[in-house]
C-alpha cells in the first residue's frame, strides 16, 4: 500500500505539471481557457440557469465555510484526533501550495478588459478547499461509510467547480489542477501512515446497496466526463484570430466535462486504492486486569492442589 500510494502521489504531481505546462505556459492552452470563459456567454442554457438561480453563489460560499467544520466535527465525535489533524493539515498545506503557485509560478501576465493585471488562479483555492474537504473525509469516516460519505462530498465539490466555471470566476484548468494537487497531498499522507504501520486490512465483504448508489454515479461521472472532454477537446482547440461562437461554446462544455470528470475521478481513484484498507487504529491487545503471581502453586504439602 505504501508503494501504491507513493505512485499515485507521483502520478498526480506529473499530471499537475502537464496541466500547468499545457494550459498556462502554452499560447494554445491560454486561448482554450479564454474560449471556455467566453463560451459561457454564448451558451443560452448556462445564462438562463445563472439568471434563474442567483442564490447559488451564496449557498456555495456557505457550504465552503461549513465543510471544514463538518470534517473537524466528524473527527472529534469519533475521537480520531490525530487523523483529523492530518486531514486538516493536508488541506491547509494544499491551500498554501495553491497560493504559492498563484503568486510565484512562472507564466505570462494576464490582463482584463481595462488593462489591469489579473492574478493567476491556477490552481483555484476554493476548489482546493472543496476537494480537500471531500478527500479528507477518507481519514475520519469509518470504513463501512467511507464510499457513501466521500462519494457524496466529491459530487458536491464537482458541482461547485462546475458552477465556478459557469459563473466565469474559474477556468477549467484551475479546477483540474486543484483536484490533482489535493490527490497528491492525501496520497502522500496515506503513504506516510502505511510506512509507520498505522493502517490495517479491512474485512472483504460485498458492497452494500447504499454504497453502489453512490459509487456507481461517481464512476459514471468520472468516465463520462473525461471521455466527453477528451472527445470535444480535439475539435475546440482555438487558433489565432477571433473565436467563433460555436467554438467558444464547445470549449466551455469541454472544460465543464473535464473538470467534472477529474473531480469525480480523483475521489473514485482514492476510494478504489483504499477499498480494503482500514485507517482506524486496531483494537487494544488483551491484558490481564491483575498481575499474575510468580508461583501460583507453592510447594506446600497441605495445599489442596497438592
């Protein structure tokens, strides 16, 4: 398990590097991100949805505030203080890494319509917080409820990322990078726990129906999102010059599919790797309540056993 999680961490870091090089450092990647942002205005369904549901932005912000509190509360109720600290610490470290990448990672200076310099959002801090809370539940939730709770939290994080892209506050690459960064962090934490012998095998049982009701949609969202996004990506890479409306709308839908597929995929991957692993500490070993005498059978001729 230690080797497996280490490989997952390295794979997430490699994919994050590829996404950074392709979406930030290349001109084609930057034009694709601009096309995805412009496509939300060219898609009437997205504009109608945002116009009819203006309160979703406030609900999303409120859920981001309550999510870490829920994570800490579940860990405190189960008295898993060390694992709760590890989960919150990993989320905090991912947020710090995201802020450092936004400020100091090399890349071109983006400007808005007024000519002011726009701060890079790669990776998105809000998406890091949402995905970090979802994957952090892996450490504090019991094994029998892990798939249900983490799956629902991952779908919530994917929905927040999709709304951020639709509202124009996030680019698809920002959400994808945040999911990969969080996956790398929690894979490293589980590898460290395995190295210290803090994990143990879980009983191999059949998946109950309630797990299938969440695990199957999570896998379907991951597979459909990545497949659809990869298919649309081949036909929506913009070239130099003005962007056609159809191309921008296709780029927006492609970004939505890739972001949703990545968010669901990282959760499904982590759950699959930890399917037969229990992160809770094992039961305490049996100990006698009182010390055993050194000589329970003394050499006494009048002793009843003698």
